[in-house]
């Protein structure tokens, strides 16, 4: 099949946001006559990350979940908090499973074209001109998941934290993991006064993803993650013999940077490049689903696709939270202990999903009542 040179929509980046958007466009008969191109330099045939999220059932992602849990725990230096997640489940999807499923579905649609080339430039004229290494394409609208070129130089002028991590999927000879419970945060082993913690997803009694995560302004050398992972496995999980079968590393921006300024009538920034990552947590899977649904709604109503993607009050809450973490990074353990100890997990999930009532928001804020948050609140105002 010959690849056209003009498309109604071009999606740059076949990651979470790009593929979720393409799947929604393909499944809606309103767009059946629209030509759509997905442009990415990668075939997306490796398992480069794991997405975890909470949601209620039933869900369109149930068949892709590698594992799900109804219980969780948050461990601090002086308290263990057990969480019954019902009616939510905490789920993990391996990237390779999502990529494979999305590509298989999209390849059944003749109006969708995959172009495996890096994008060199995007120029907004009457039609948007997208130049790759080998071709030039035009589109009526472009959805672009790349980080803005000016982000790295401008982000220092905003409140920003980096969520950076390294994880090992390990297997053991004997049963070593509680398959019924995910460890969302374990602060018993951390790097000094910085906000850092261990995250454990048990896939079976003998297999788990164990990740060492930071919420800090600067990243660390890869060997630092390795040191803490080895120590945690030996001293806290009491495992002496294990094999590492997969490794993943990542950096997620948690920032008040205004990605929305790059949206126009004909270009919409999506995914991480559009500021879709929840600034206070780094979670993105379910937020992406909601923002994609809003884009589809806007397109069908003739509105700018980026209309109403963000709610100001939750941006404000995130900004206050990041201000405290930036100014007093050692308080991360206390913040998350208060979050999960003083509120029901269901209230917390609704708050983090941006679905909470005002009464719930007041309850969450009151659980964090301290001079640090009062100061950050007024500085943010």
C-alpha cells in the first residue's frame, strides 16, 4: 500500500499517548474517513517500561494487565500502612504487551499508516509540514509527543522535580514474594535525607519488579541504584540467590512548566511533551486515557483539541506539593505517610485522579497541615 504524503492527522511518537490516541480515533466511526499517520523512529518491539495505575473494574485494559492487586502497603521508618484498595485494583501493564496489542488493532485499519522514521522538524503553515529523515509529509493537524526543544533550558525557571529510577525484574529459586500485595513505597531504605524509596510489584511468588526511585532535582549515577537494590533484596527481602531477567530505567519530569503554551489551532502537544504526566506523582496511564477522551470530544465538537485538558485547581495543588518537595526534599516520607495514613486510599485515588469533591480536597489538605505547606501555599499564590 502506497503511503500518502498528506494526512488529516499526524501523530508523532508511538508511545503511550500516541497509541492511545490512535486507538480511540480508529475505534470511532466519526473518524473512519480520516487519514492518520503514526511516525516514530522505533518499531516498538521491546519491553522498555512498565505502566502501573489504579482503576475500578470493568476496564478496557483488563486483558492487558500483566498482574493486578487489591491490597497495597506503604512502609515508613516508624509505621507500616496497610491499604485495602477496593473498589480499585492496582494494575501493571508491560509496554511490549501494550505496543503489540495497539499495533495489531491499528493495522486492521486502511486509513492508518505507520511510518518508521525520526522526525526532524515540524513547521506550522497553512498545512503543517512534518519533515523526517527521508520524506516530508503534511497534515491538517499534528499531535506531537516530543518534549519541546526549549524545555531543557526553560524548566530551571519553574518548580521541577525529576522522578528517576532503576528497576530489576528478579526471579528466585524459592517463594519470596507476597503475590496479594504491592509495596507502593518503602522508606525504610533511602538515600540520606532525599525523597527516595523502594517500589515492589510481585508478579508471582518467585518473580517481582523491584525499583529504587527518587523524587529529587538531580539524578544519580547508575551504580547508586544498583547499590540500594542489592542492599534491599539482601537485607529487607532476605533473598540471597536471585537472577535479574529484565532491567528498566527512566526519568519522568514532575514540573509546573507550562507545556500548554506550545498548543495551537493545528498542533497539540500530547503525552509527556504535553504535560500529561501528573506533576505531583509522575503517574500518566489513566491521565492519558482521560485526556485522549477529551481530545476526541473536542474534535467532534469542532473545538481546539487542547481545549479543557487541564483543571486549574489541580494544577495549583500539584504546584504546592512540588514547592514543598523542592524546598524541603527530606519531607517526602512524611508527606506520603500523612497522605495514606490520614485519608482513605479511595479518597486519595480520587484526589490524584482529579475526581475528588471539594470536601475530600479539604480533608487531604488538612492531613498535610504544617508550616511547610502553609508557606508553600502562600508562595504559590
